C-alpha cells in the first residue's frame, strides 16, 4: 500500500491531480487509514497510469471514465481492445479534422503575409491608398486582405472613374506609383 504522495510520484503526477480524479470518480483509494490518509494499491497505480496516458491523448475526463468502465463490460481482451479501438479511432478522426482546420489557417496566414510583404514598399499616404488599383495586387491576381487592403466605397469609386476621364479643358496626366516594382523578396 502507498499513500497519495507516493502514488502521485510513481505515476508522474501531483497529489492535487490524484485528488481531482478522486472527486471525478475516476480513481478511489483502496481504503483510508485510521488517521484519514488515502491508501492505494498497485491496481490503483495502474489505473492512474491508464488515466494519465488517455489524458496525454487529450481525451476528456468523461470519455476516460467511459473507457475505464469498459473493462468491466467485456469478457475477453479482444472484445475490450475492439471497443477501445473505436474510441481511439474516433479521437484520431477528431485530430485529423483539427489538423485540416489548422492547415487551412496556416495557408491563409501564409497568403496574408505574402500579400502584406508586397505592400511594404508602398509609399502612398493612407488616405491616398486605393488597393484595388494597385499594380502589384492586380498583376499578382491575389486576393485582397480585408483587414488591410482598402476597398473603395461608391464615392471613391466614382472619384476613380472621374480621374480616368480626361478633363474637358485638356489632357490629363496621371502619375502612377512605381514603388511596388522594386519590392524586396521575402
């Protein structure tokens, strides 16, 4: 028999964790001594190690409890293995879904970083910056980043349309920024 401190140390966890698992009905002491100390057997140590190994696979405590209860409901090791295999495959499916989600976020972030790097040499004042007319974005055929690239409102679009038409009194000269042409490679 061992007290809670030795049990926790042997399993590689803390006494606080053991007490919490006891509150959650995942593990119970074999008995309590006359002084009220929790006393655990090797079986409880094995059970605690199982709980911790499932926790490392990020099973929640309710699922861990269900998996541990399966030990009482199967007659053979093969039946138990088949049942637990379903739980593990389900967890693997969840992880694969999360990985796909995070890979999409990584792709989106990489594209956003690339697009913003192209904007580093932009020397236009913020109020003059109309990204939909930007040669870099236009030639690159990339998506604008909504939180950074300015989309012209109807008023600004009308202003752009008016600037494209030559004035009645004479020819217009429109200077385009060439700042984007000498952009650094990242």
